[in-house]
């Protein structure tokens, strides 16, 4: 199953349910539960606007309320007009302008006008820095995080969310803190950190049961089940989705209903219930207007993969013909389009449409280059790892406080015991006093041993956590090498299959140029060196006869790639791999492959 984005985007766009205790100012879209509440408030606002006799701030808030209702109702351009009228009445009132600019930015995001969204968010930030409060600054950070998420810059999105969370935690603000934490949890899904994301989602669901049935609560369930699926808790995920479905149908939110069917389809596919999975996919796709929603690309991509799995190639081909020029494809993220083109290439190959297969594969490679997998990906993981460390540190502080309280209780108990002993000294003989004192010293020794053992257990847990992060990065490098090999095999296979087609020379030349690209090897080399900085220098110092190519070849063996995988990645024959391994082993004066591979693994 591929990583999903659509529920993440819904969460970022719809903000939160009405904050606990009704602590919102009602200036923000975030302060409303949804369309129904906004419609009720808009009726009163229309009367204020029609009378036009109230104070400027009251009229401005009425225009803002009307704009929020239009935004919820899908009338984003009309909402922008209403927000602009609100700003006309707020010239002297800078704080209120911040809220209106935030609402404008979110409406522009819905219209996919990210440049204007960024401009409005920066206006809000400028005003907040001068006239706002820490809370308004945190909300602007969340808006900027949405912009960077939509423009595929996950590192900055995570960074802004963490800044906002730090501000709200310092202010002890419980109105908007759950919103930012949910948004952050969704970024963890992007890097496959499902356990930590699941913890954040579960924390929200447990603490907001009063919001059950709201759109935000349902979206949190959907994202939580994404984590549960990846953690192989399939039955729990299926039950949560089934229980949430009636509330969504009752609310009439077709887009969110499609998301639930989509997740159910993924679950059924995971459990090899292919026909049931296809039924759910079809319901989801139809609910989104068969390509009219910007979230259709995610659903359609996975739908194609299951159709391919079921060998329903003609049905998949017919759907692709209607989808490839849809608004949904144009509105989707780079990651979405990359995954779609991969699936489309596989279907076109199965149906014999080699021209379209070649086009889809070429487009997938272009999109892959634009994803900035090395730079942004590593930075995003670093930012998220910092937040995990912060949370772990806070948990350690709580543990330390608990231990201190326990120690204090022990000290008080000892003092009380000594007082009793002193009073009893007048009534009890000396040997009983010595017996009690020895007993207390024994208790203290046991307590100290237990405390020391708790500290050792904690240090071991922290060490294991760091080792897990390193192991995950090592597996990521291995996975990237295998994907490179798979890409080359796929392209070479395509070259072989078009031998009987027209324009053979042109197609072969184009695909061979793709095979010769070195960008992927450079990315692999960078990641490998980051994880194993001393490997190359240690190997050359110990065996100076080795060339640079020998060292690169040894790095692939260290990753435990098979001879076949190395041959595919380096585009050489299987026999050449065996020969090269033999020559390198001779340079290192090693007798057999076992000693050779063990030496590389230990470096």
C-alpha cells in the first residue's frame, strides 16, 4: 500500500472542531464545527451587514462570518470578496486583520493559488509580529505549514508546526494545540514513522471524545487507521472505520465518506479480499465525482493497482483514458502524480500500449527527480527526530519527578520510623532497637538497588531507540539501492520489448539515455556515506591496493545485496559480479567469500 496524502490535506485545510470550552473568538474558520454552525451564524451576520449601523469591528466580523460560511459551502471566490470587505472596515484594528488574512490564505489554498496564499500568510505574520499575540503567531505558523505541505516542502512544514506547538504549550493554550499536533502527526506518516504518529492520534482521540461525530474527529480516526494498517493492526482499523461511517453519511460529507471507503478498500486489499476491495474503491471514486476532486489521484492510483492485481486490464485502461486529462491530476501533489504514473505504466505494459507506457515511465522519472528525496527528506526526518527527542526528554522529566516524589516519601517514611523508634526506645529493649534500624537500612538498600535498576533500564531503552533510528536509515539506503536496480531492469525490459515496434532507434536511444543517468547513484552514494562515514577511508587505509570502483563495489556488498541485485544496479552480467568480487578478495588476500563479507560488515 502506498503512503496516502488526502486525509492529511483535509486535516490541514479544515482546521479543528470548535475548541474545548468554546474558547475561540469566532473570527477564524478554525472556531466553527462546520457548515451548519457557520450557516446559523451567517444568518445573524447578514442582518448586521444589511443594517450597516454597527461599529466597524462588528460589521467586519459579520463580513468575516459570511465569508467563513461561503468557504464551508465551497464558494471560495465569494468568500474572498467578503473577507476583503471585512478588511476595509478593519484599517485601524490590526489584531483582527490577522484573523481575516489567515482565513483568506486558507480559502486561496482551496483554490490551489499557493503563491497568493503565501502572500496573505506573510501579511498575517507581519501584523502578528507587531500587533498580535503568541497565539496568533502560532496560528500563522500553522497556515505557513499548510503552504509548505502543499508545495512539497515537508521539512519547512514540520519546522513551522513545531514552532507553533512550542508557543501554544508555553501559553498552555488548549484551544488550538490539538490542531497543530494532528497536523504534525500527518507529517510523520509521510516518513513512515507510524508508531509515533499513532501515539499522537490516539492522544487526540482519547482526550476529545466529546467531539465524536465531528469532521475533525473522523479525520483523526482515518489517519489513525493509516498508522494501524502499517502496524498490522488490521481488525482494529477496520472496526474504527466501520463505526465512523454512519456519522459521516449522516453529515452528508461526500468527500470524507469517500476517504472512509478508500481506507476500507486498502484494508480489504491487504487481507487479499480483492473483489470487496474493488467495490470499496469504486464507491470512493464515484463519490469524488470520478476525477473532479483533487483527492481523486490518490484513490485512483491505488484503484489501478488492485485492478492490475485482479488482471482487469481493459477496465483499468478505460478508466485511465477518462482520468489522464482531469482536474484531479492537475491539482494533485508531485508525490501523487509520481505514484500514478508508475501504476499507469504497469497497466499500459499489460495492455500492450508501449507508447503510453514509455511516456508514463519517463514522466515518473522526471517527477522522481523533482521530489528532492535526499535534501528535503533527510531534513524532514531530522526535524521530526528533534521533536521526538523533545517529547522523550519531557517524559524523562516526568519520570524523574515521580522518582523524586518516591524518594521523598521514602525519606519521610524513614523519618517517621525513626521518630517511632525514638519514642519506643523508652519501652523496648536495646536489641529490638538495633533490629529495627537494621531492617530500615535493608529497605534503603533495596530501594537504592531498584532505583539504580530503573535508571539502567531507562538508559538501555534510550540506547535502543537511537539504534532503531540508525537501523531505519540503513534500511532506507538498502531500499533505495534495490529501487534503482528495479528501475534499470524495468527500462531494459522495455527496450527489449519494443524490438518489433516502429521508431526503434529513437525509442532505444531515449531509454538508454535514461539508464545512463548518474543522479540516482549520486543520491545513493551520499546517503551511504552519511550512514557509514568511516567505511571508505578505513577500507582504503587497510587495503591501499583497492581502487575507488572497488570501494563502491564493496559498499553494495556491505548492504548485503545479492549478486543478481548488484549486477542489475551496475548494469553488468552476473558472472562479472562474481569475477570482480574474486579480484577484490585477492587484492585483500582473503581466502573465501565468508571472510570477505564479514570484514566489510564489521567496518
